[in-house]
């Protein structure tokens, strides 16, 4: 961008107006993007009864309490969800990475579902790992990465008497570290966020990953956590209080599940962005 | 891996290659197996659409019924409703969701302050990594009665609203604009990269001709990223029928089925919730075919008028 220093710096009236509008619009857009996340964060530590009667924007926490988080962590269904998610994400991503080394016309949901059930990918851990073991899009990204290596490289290794396994391990893989990092992150985020397969293929609640439990709490408005209102050392003694706490728990749960990814994201941003570029070359 | 060799017939060439690159083929085996089981085997399953699947009889034993399920779908009111909703949601998506990242990229491209640009990018990319369930959870929180968005709508309209997700007319805006919120930053990356490779000479030439900033945006930047836009547009149309059923399932409810129920969500409801496997397979097949035709058609049109095509 620095190359185009030409007119952008000139102080003609048109430029000044343009810049003011442009910076203004972008600042507004950025704030719009940021606000919903902040709203949830602030709400999660606010006093629930003040919160529920609050009107208008939430620019800072209303009071301060961690009782919502206490409630969430007292109930162990979410912890089991966390454990399941870690298992599925960990093992799933591992399998992704191992196997890596139909986009428009598939069989459709139902035949796929019946097939999964038939081969035993139903209501067990494998249902969360095998169907998503490979992602065609990620494979294209990796292939593009491999193709960017000069052919001579392999040829030299062959002349030196390296076997194919050796070439893969000692030449190709070390060189592909950046692309592998990209794919790794894509799979990681994908596995962490996935819920649909879990909803379709899992039956037992104690196998549910985090996202599916979240769906029940946030979307179906069904939360067993708040019915045990006083469990977390927090006493909820009125119906109104229970409603308020149910809302508070929603905010807390959202923060808990989103924060890990959003915290690491700024450090990994450049890898994610790189993935978009690598993939687009052969798009 | 492809050292020079004399022209062989395919069979002997394959045999030679198998011997020479046995390791590579070994690595390929699990991948092929995976595709066979998880992608191609379910394709055989579309035959279910022409059968009456009974779990007790199994796939092979269930009786053939010909086009019964297709006839049922084509004569039901759900055909018009789901197809119309699918198209409408996607037209909203193409009109707003597809254009907004281009707009953001255009604006960002004019920014000179590197730090400001970085901050804007980091923050606008962020929602892309929030899971769909959480996004929809946030939508539910913000649009329930008394939620922050509901307050906004109340304030604009001057009347009080219950949960916005219960109004049929609200569904498309909520669906589309939450999608923009989530993806505007991320989707702009590819346009920004296309813009960064535009020849600066073009801008200098435009300067000499006395073009202002807006004119340069319109006459230099946009035409230069046209190929990128067209290719992404073809992809967007290609994914038209398949897109977003997860999000719809998370956001719709019986109150809004009239405008929210799309083909994919209908397949899910009939097939998995009501276990009408064969019927849902038939509906899914119809949507696959339409989808494929749409992709083919867009690609052709684009090839004809702009000489850009995906395949």
C-alpha cells in the first residue's frame, strides 16, 4: 500500500472530505463489529437484576459479580461438554493432520446419515471424528502449497538416493510448516465450532460437545443450570431472580466458550489470512 | 516424481508408476478409502429417493416406488414455500452479504494509516471465529423482548415488540445482517489482496487525467478486481441451495417457518426429526440437481460475457 503515496496525501478539499468520511465510516463499522462482543462480556459480569431491567447500550458492566460464572462451573454438564470437546478437537485434529498428508454434488443429508449409522459412526466418539477427517478445501490448500516447491528439490533428493518416505519427512514436510500451520488452525477452529454432526449423530447427553450444550442453553432456552440456582453458593430465591440468572448464565457461557479462540486469534491472524491467499491461488 | 519416460499404455504406465512410487500410493489409500465411504457411498444412497425405506427391510430390501416421493413433494405446498425461501434468502445474501465485503475492502484500500488499518482488520475479522452456535445464541439474546436489538426496533417503530425472531418479516434481515456482521471482515481479505496487486501506474495515469478518489475507486480499483469478484460470485451462486441450513435451524421456529423454512431445513426436519428418510432424500436430490444447474448456468453466463469461468 505504501507504494501508492501519490495523491492520497495531498490536501485538496476533496481529499480531506473523502478521508474524513472514509475514516468515519470505517471507525463506525469497527465499533459495530466490536460492540456485540463487548455487550456480552459486560453483561456476563453485571448484576443480573439490574441487567434485566437495563435499557439502552451497555457501555460498562452494571455492578460486578462473578456469580454467573460460579453457577456455570458448579454444574458439571458444561464441564463434561468441555472434556468432550477437547477430546473431539484434539483427536479429530490429529486425525485430520494424519490423513491430510464433493463439494457441489453430494449424496445429501439423509443417505449420509443412514450410511454413518450403518458403519457404526453413531452415538460414539468416532462419529465426531471420522466424517470430518478430511476437508477437500483444506486438501486443495495443502496441494497448492506442495506445488509451489521447485521440482529440482525432489530431483536432487532422488539423486542423493533418498527414498520417498525420506523426501516427504526430511524435505517436503519441513518446508511446508507454514501451510501445515494454516491447515492445522483451520481444522482446530472447525472442530471446536462444529455442532451439527454432533446433533445428528450423538444421542447420549454425556457425549455432547460444548457447542451442542450451548445450543440447548442459548437457542432452545433450556438450562438445567439455573434450576439449581443456589448450587453455586448463589442464592436465587424468586422467580424473577431465576429469570435474571438464566440470562446472566447465557452471557457467561458465551464468554467462556468464545474467549479461548478470540484470545489466541490475534496472534494467529497472519496464518489464517495466509490460508485465504494460498487457497485462492488455485481456488 | 514424474521423471521422463517413454510413452506407455495406461496400464503398463500405471504398473511402473505403482512400483516406483509405491510409498505415495500407500499414503493415498486412507484418503481414497475416506472418500469412498464418506462421499461416494452416500451418493448411492440417493437411490433411497426411489424406494420406500423401511429400517427393518434395510437398504436393499425396501420396495421400489418410482417417483412417488417426487410427486408428493411437487404437489405439496412445501415445494413453493421452501424453494421461494431458499431463493429469497440467497438474493438477500447476494445483494447485501456479497457486496458489503467489497465495499469494506474499497474503503480499507484507501486508508493510509497502517496502524488504524490493522486495528480495523483485526476487529472486523474477529467475529468470523465465533462459533455459529454462539452467534445464534447472541442473536437470540439481542432479539428477545427487551434485548438490545428489540429496543432499537421498538424505538424506531414506536411500538413494543416481542422476540424479533417470532416475526416472519424480521427473519430475512436478521439472518442476512448477522451474517454480514460475522463475515464482512473476513470476506474482504481476498479483495484486499487483489487490490494490493493493482499496478500503481494506473492510479498515476488516473491522477494525470484529473480523477478524484471516488472516480479512481470506480474506474480503476473496481474494474481491476472484477475477475476476483466474478469468480467469488460464481462460487456464491453455486452454494446457493446448500448454504446456511445450520444457521437456519438455529434461528427459525414454527412461527417463522413461512419465510425461514428452506429446502435444506425441510430435508432435515422431515428426514431426521420425522424419520421420513426416503421422502427427504428425494427432496435433497431435487435441491442438488437445481444447485448443480445453477452453478453450471452462472458459469456459462460468466464465460460468455466476461470470459472468466471456474471450470
